[in-house]
C-alpha cells in the first residue's frame, strides 16, 4: 500500500514551506525515520524523517518549490514493484508559489476578442500594461506585448542565472516587506569604546540595550493593526553572517543576565547558525535586534528594521580617533552607534534619546 507524505505543520503558524533538498531519489529504498527531505521555513531549515519504510515511488514537488501545508510531497510505495498514481483530491488544487515577494492579485479587464488574441499569441494578460479606458487591455496592448516578447527572446542571454532559494529567498521576501511597510529613519552618534572589552562587545551591547529599552518601551514594541503592543520581555535578535546569508537568532532575557552568560549564548548561537543547525524556536520571538559587522563594519550603515520589530541598533567600525578630552587632543577607541526605527511608532527625539542612553551606559563601563 502506498503512503502519501504531506508537508506537515511545523508549528508557529506555518502555512507553507520550501523544499530545500531531497535526501532521496525516486527508486531508493528508505527505512522508517530515515532522513527524507529538508524543508526551508521562514526561519530555518528542518530535516524531516520518513514516516514509513518502502520505496520512493514518486517525488511530486521539486527542490526550490514553495507549497502550502498539507501538499503531498512524495509517494512511498510498499516495494512490490508497482508505482502508485497520484491524483489531487477533487476540488483541491496543489499550488506551487514561485519564489517572489507576494503582490496583490488584480482582475484583468479585457474583451473576449482580446483574450482570444492573447491566447493565440501566447501572451499572459496579467503581464500586459493596459492603455484602454478604465484599465482595460486592448488588442494593440496585446500585440505590442507579443512583439516585445519576441524581441526579448532574440536577445543573447546575459550572465549566469540562479533561482532564489532557501535563506536567500527568505531574505528577499522579509526585507522587501520591511522596506515597503516601514517608514524608517536612522539616528547616528559616536561612542567612546575605550573602556569596553571588545572581546565582549556584542554581549555588552546587548546588556546595555536591554536595560535602556526598559526606559523607552516604544522601541521594544510592535505595530499590530491599529494597536501598539508594548512587550514586557527583552529577547534580542543578533544578526549573524553565514555562507547562506544573514540569520537572526534570538538571545533570551537580555535584561536579567550578566555579560558572560550572554556571551556564551551569542557564541553558541553563532556557531549553530554557521553550521546550519539552529532550531526554529531559536529564530523566533525577538523584540529588538542588534547588528555589528565587526571587521567588515564601515563608518556606518543604515540597517533595515527586522519586521515586525520597530527598531534595530547597529554598532559600526571601531578604531583609534583623535578626540578632545579636557582641552587636549588624545587618541581614543571610537565607533558609531546607529538606531534605525519605525517612525510610525517611535518619535525622532525619543529614538535619539534612546541611542544616547545606550551610548552613555557603554561609556560608563569599566569592564
């Protein structure tokens, strides 16, 4: 008897997933609980074991395709040599979503004649810019689109093309949404890091940030519809560079823990991020994000807010600079600190005061 394996609900409101990598091929024998497929969610990659033993009869979803929860991914046969057929259930469509940011669906307005011409010329009406009255597509529009497509097809292909997949797809979708929805403003100021142990820089910044967020609750919040939700936990995301792209694991309870404890968490999460072994829960639930490019840091950059958060703090290149102290020019270890914030929720004066308060905490540290 054949077993149809469907994309399971992996929790946390998951509605879809990307088939990142098949760990089997059609015709392979597979044991129960043996690795079957890797699924990329909006947070991490999860390896799913086979729920049954048998022979992989049919793989129905290709690597890189995004499908909703409940879609049949693979059919596992009982090994008797027969290949079971697969038909979608009546009235249920198996929908594959291309790896592009979602766009609102608009109804195409065109007469039956124009639709027939489009069909004959192989033109997708959804891709045609209408010039007719009330947004209607005309026959001239369709023929112009067909001519343009033919001209495009005769052009030599340029460069190497690669499908946007995995972590990069998540970055594309997440940052597109953040850039589209968040009216972001960035405030930047210098910080004297001379008395900060740079070996403990990130955990020290996490601690100072969490303490300061208690005084500026609107930066530890999120906007949900017509309500601002002020969060009473201080779980800070930390941006980590990996070979696959940027990941943001979460360091919990930054307000109540000491710097050494935070350092242990940061190091462990960074190691797991680069090894690709972060658990889904380690990437969820951040209330605010801190980013530092380390040796690659420039004078300053303007990070994008990690939606649905409302602010992100950046620590930029730190190095010796000439500064004036007590009327004399001295060398101090100085870098810029930035806060990019959602101006719908946070006023500019409050964001500036928050940044200066974090800087003040860092400059008063002696460890």
